[in-house]
C-alpha cells in the first residue's frame, strides 16, 4: 500500500510537470521524452551498481576493522538509507561526466 501511494505521488507530480511544460511551450518533442526516460533508466541501473559496490566495500571494510583491531564495527552502518541516496548522487555525477566526455 505504501509503495502504491509513493508511486501515485510521483505519477501525479510527473503528469503535472508534463502538463505545465506543454502549456508553456517547453514540452519538447515526444522523442525527447523517450530519451529522458532512457537516461532515467540508465541512472537507476547505475545507482544499483554503485549501491552494490558501496555495500560490498562497506562490508569488507567492516570485516577488516574487526579483524585488525579490537573495535567492533557493525555491518548495519552500511545499511542506512542515506547510502542509497549517495549512490544515486554518484550515478548522476558519473552519468553527466560520461556524457560530457563523449561530447567534447
């Protein structure tokens, strides 16, 4: 039920943005929307890759610290939702950097 609510919110704001862009003449061509959706899907895939890499590195570092020091570091430190947000930011920056590099 919560997922349906969140998806409904995102769908409503997306529809409102498309409507407003169309009214103000900034709607663009339908092909541009398709390209934007493909970029969004690519960014989601990159987010998953970065999130997996961050989780794996976090687990590895936790186990190394546990093995080499008397400190106890919890694996739960890597399971914070902020890691997902930071992974999404990594994906956005990487995608923009790669796109800029291919153009220039």
